[in-house]
C-alpha cells in the first residue's frame, strides 16, 4: 500500500471527514497539521501545485486533492484501487 499523507488544520470539518473515511477503511496515514506551521504549509502548497485549502491528500506520489476529491474517488470505486497500487 502506498504511503498516505493528509495535510490538515485543527477543527476543519473537511479534514475530520477525510480522516474519518481513511480510518473507516483502516488505512494507515500520516497526518500533518500544517495550518500554524509555515514550513509545513509551504510544503503542502508546493506539493499540491499551489492549492491552499485543507485538507490536501496524497496517496503515494498521487495528489488526490481535498476532501471532496477523496469522497468522489470513493463513490466511483477508485479509492481502493489507488490504495492498492
């Protein structure tokens, strides 16, 4: 399973929802709280191609996007395939 990284900020409902889905699927992931750490936020923005909203999710080298993007992958049945790659 590829490494899963999610950049979050405290009390973000979209972050909570995305983390909840990953936990429900028993996916191991690294959560990086980036909102108040300028270096981590810069890292997130750079990795995501300029996106500044939370969360930003990466599966392996693939930038999934935010919570809505993660949920769309799940609805289409593509999330499990990406996690298994």
